C-alpha cells in the first residue's frame, strides 16, 4: 500500500493518546498510523518532534465587508497562509450578511473570494443582519445543510442590529 506522504518517527498526539508512530497520508487524509510504514512518495523525518492534528481558527476576519463598506486587510491567501504557519488546517472566518442580501448571495460571494486563494479548508461564522422570513425558514436551513452551522447576530451597531423580536 503506497502513501503520498509518510511522516516518520514522530511522537503522535491524538485526542486520547500520545505515542511514537509513522503517519501515512493518501489523498490528503491520514490513512495509517503504525510503528513502521512502507516508503512514501514524499517523506518527512519527524524524529524528536511532536506530530499534532491541525488546529481550527474559529474567529477570524478575512476578506470581510464591514457594515461601513471597509474591507478587512487580509484576503484568503494571506490569511490562510498566516493561519497555516500557526498550525491551523481550517479557518472559519466571518461572512457578513448586510441588509437586503440573501444568505445564498453572501455564501456565494465569500466562496468566490476563498476559492483558489485559501490554502486551507474553510467554513463560515455567518453574521445575520437581515433575518427575513425567507432567511429564517429557507436560507439558514440550506446553509446548515451545506455545513455552515455557526452564526452570529448583533444587538449593537446600527447597520447590523437585530432586535429581540
């Protein structure tokens, strides 16, 4: 069984254990953990090093339109590269809905910004500022079904405020 990548001899930390092992990667996914794996196409010597799962950055502002019309400084390329250097494998930046926008349009816009630019996996922390009946009954369930399960509402900021009702 061949591997695209074998990470050799590191101390692997999982959610429950810490042990010395080789890590075999195939198709971008961990396929095996073993004392000694066959040679891989690419190899990394991790002797004397920890091999950790990637972290998930759950609060970041990347290519985000603010309610005032300003755009954040980091785009998906610079933001994801910075996150990767910090040990992250996934980012969950905010995706901001503004009044009059559908959630579908917001997710399409942010996907277009990320596609081909991000070097990491991504999802969104969706800001809802216009919770119309269509948004609440149709578009949010569609977003959840697509894997976007984190959202935020503001009870401050005039252009984003959602009242108690």
